[in-house]
C-alpha cells in the first residue's frame, strides 16, 4: 500500500467528478495520480473538508464523524484496495472500544471521512500501476526547463479529460 493525499477534484469531459489521489512522497509533476470517478455530493463534501470550510448544517460525512466520535471510535486508516469492472473498492479501518473493525466502503465516502478525521489514505500499488495517470497531466512539474503558464497546464489537463473514458480504467 502506498500512502496518498487528495490532490484535488476535477471534472471529466462528461462533467463527471473525479477525486485525484497522489502518492504522498512524490514530487509535483512526477509519478502517477489515481483518478476515481465520484458523485457530485461526495465531491462537494471532499472539497469542503480539504478547504477547511464548514457548511451551515452538517453533511452526511460530518454526521458520520460525529457518530464515530460519540461512540468512541476512530478512523485508523482508509485503503483503496482494488478495481473490478471499472468500480473501485475501499476499506475503512476503525478502532472501536470493542476492537478493530474493517468496513467495506465506497472510496468517495472513505476519502471524505478520512479528510475530516485526518486519517491516513492508502492505495494499492497495483491500482496506481493499472489505473494511474501521469502526474504531469494533472499537476505542474517543479523545476521544469520550460515553465508553463497556468492556462497551458489547464488546457493540457482538459485535453486529457476530454479523451479519457472511465472504461479505460476497468480491470
């Protein structure tokens, strides 16, 4: 398992939301980024948590965190474990008063909860190898010989999103 962070949320050509996960120890513009297609509500929830903003009323993932806190449970870690026919699978590991508990979950919900609880996020190396995209497409490279403008970087990423198809990532 490789520890990752949320690089951001993007939209593909069909205006579907994608959460981008980047290995923690890789430099900007290097390595791979794992794109996972998610729903609009989950994308909003992740964006709010990453930015540190708090909605006027708790979202579902805020409620989940409150419930865990109330019963004395903690999110130990989140793992995006596999892809099967284009669907990603994840596991949420909890520490509870009754002992450890591993739950099957959608990656979008697990990421939204991990960001809120500051739990570490992991991705199976095989997923990065199989479904990862080059980081240079999703983020700028530091120390590049020819600096690109933000507009050029955005145009390149848009071109990638226009050509990408979720079926490209089927196992």
